[in-house]
C-alpha cells in the first residue's frame, strides 16, 4: 500500500473460514476447502515457495528438486562416496 525509504507497508485481510457467512458465500467459500488448510505450514504461500527456491524457472532451476522438502533434506544430509576409492 505504501513505502518510505526503509519500510514497506502492506494491508492484510484476515478471513475466518469457519464463519457461516464465509461458508455460504459462493465467491469466497473456496477458503474453507480442505485443500487450503495450513498452506503456510506446507510452504505453498508465495513467501514459502520463495523460501523453497521455486520462483526460478528454466535453466536456473536445474538443481531444484520440485518442491519436495524431504528430498532436499535427504540430498543435503546424505554422504555420497565413490564405490571404489
């Protein structure tokens, strides 16, 4: 909404998905669907995808596992050694 020399100001709109008016409104009741529960915990928001490195595309995204945080953790924490060394 606004910014100055060192800060940016945003507007955040909070919606209660369990409210009956939200659940009955056909335009915004998609918020109450089970697939949208805890998107922030699964890294599906815009900032979560940015933190997982999924904003890149094309040749810059070659090293990115497709969003699997378990695969990325395993790749970072597995010791790989040559068979005959």
